[in-house]
C-alpha cells in the first residue's frame, strides 16, 4: 500500500502522524511511504531521518494526498485539505466529528473511508489510540492551569502548591478517566488540593487507592459541582462520551459562583467542550475571559509538546496502521472489532451512530460496509 504522511496545518500543530521508526516498519512490511517535506521537523524529526529508513519526501501536501492510498496524520483535515481527499482513500487520524458539522459533511461528500483514532475501542471499553494523547493532555492541563493562575496571566495570583504557612490552590477535576487521572496526578504532585468528580463509584474508589492523600473524590452531580465552585481555583474539564458531543457540566450561570481569576481548562473541547462558555482556542491565542473567569480551551493541547506526543502516538497507532496497510481496511476491520469501531464515515455513509444522531443524518451500521 502507498502511505502518505502530510504536514499538519492546524494552528501550531507540530506533531506528525508517524515517527521515522514507525515509517521503517511500513517499509519492512513492503509498503511505500511518502512524507511531506518538513512534516516531522516540528517534532524533531528532519527529512533526512525519514529518507534514511526508505521514505520518499514530496514537496507539497497536494503531492502526498495524490500519491497515497492511506493518509496517516494527527488532526482532522481542515478546509484547505477537503478538496485533496478523494473517494476510496483511507484517512486514519483523530476526527472528533460530533463537534464539527462542516468536517462531517465534507468527509461524507469526499467518499473517503474515515477511521477515527478516538473511537477505536476495545471490548472492555478502553480507547487505545486516545489514551496516549489523553495522558499528555491531562498532565498539560494541570501545568497550564497553574501557569494561568498567575496574576500576570489573568488568574488569582496563587501558587498552585502554596508555601509553608499558605494554603495551596484548589483544583477540581471533572471526569476520572485517563485525562482526569493524569491531571489529578500532576496537580497533586505540584502540591494542590485536588478533588476528582465522576459518576463511576468504582473508578473513584480506584483513584482514591492509587493517588496521593491530597486528592479527594466526589460523586459528580450538579449540586456537588456547584458547591465546589466558590472555593475552587482551577477547574479541569475532562469528560468524554466516545465519539459523541461532551455534556455541559459547568453552565454559563455557574460562572457567577466562581471568584474572578478562576481558571477553566476544557480538555473536552475537541468534542465540543464540557463548559457551556467554552469555544476552541489555539496555542497562539490560548485564553479568553468571560465574567472575570479565564478560559483555556486549546483544541490540540499535546501539540505543544510534539516530540513526546508524536512518539507516544506512534507507539499506539502503529500496529493498527500496519494491519490496515497489510490487509486492507475491510479485512483489517473484519479481523479486529476494535478497529471496526473506528469507522465513522465510509464512502459517503455515516457508520458511527453518535455522529449520525448529533447531526440528524442517516445511519448505516458498520456491518453493512464490511
């Protein structure tokens, strides 16, 4: 198969779809790999690293899309890429369709096979291709929350861990999944007083057993969240409904409960956000303020640490990408139910129910395209 790795063009997205080590595996399996010029530079992988393992460097993104049977990338295609995607082409990336109707419609019209990292799901519910970036995003959420808590950045002027004789900042983490655990671990490691809220009592019990003593657990409901907000300094939103739009856990009227300078970090923004007042921001303009409350809602948080993120992503995606290349997408999905769950749009048909439901589109069960 002919594999294409284009350069990411989303704002300040420095990750790349595959490391040179990952490309070397494709070459060893007998596939041809085409990498766009400078695609890996932002992650610390120059063109020469890809050439040394046998990849062909192409000058433009148009060339890569034109050559490839399968595109392996990090973020969803954006407007300039829509015309480059062709019928029958396999696009393997993060899509997050449920919060972007324009992208959904563009991929329907393209006739491509859209296999989304974020909905590849094991039988036990685990999301193996979302986990590595969730671990990065959770850690970064705590670090960025602490940074913007500084008075010079618009926050309350508190040091997240306090000092002897001065209380630490209070951090509320909404969602106890991979992002929430990583955020709680990093925030507690910096000395914060951390509360993790979730609706899963078994998950809360697990976290209470493995996280430090300065992490507390709370059953998540509206009243409990409201009760926490007046004394919370940083709120990290990390809820996830796989493939679907995130629910609003902090509504607009709840902003009045918080002190000015409170920092909201919405890690769920890729799926529409879990704060009603969230809107996607970028690494170049990461924050905005509403009613004295600072909002950080960067849609590609791991893009700020691209070397680590690219390596972690390749570690997880490589075996699935190789299966797709070796067997073809249909046979690979027939052989692996987890991979089949990643199919969101196939040849103009929406095959992921949550995406069809959120936009009121016709739904085709994935079995019908396999």
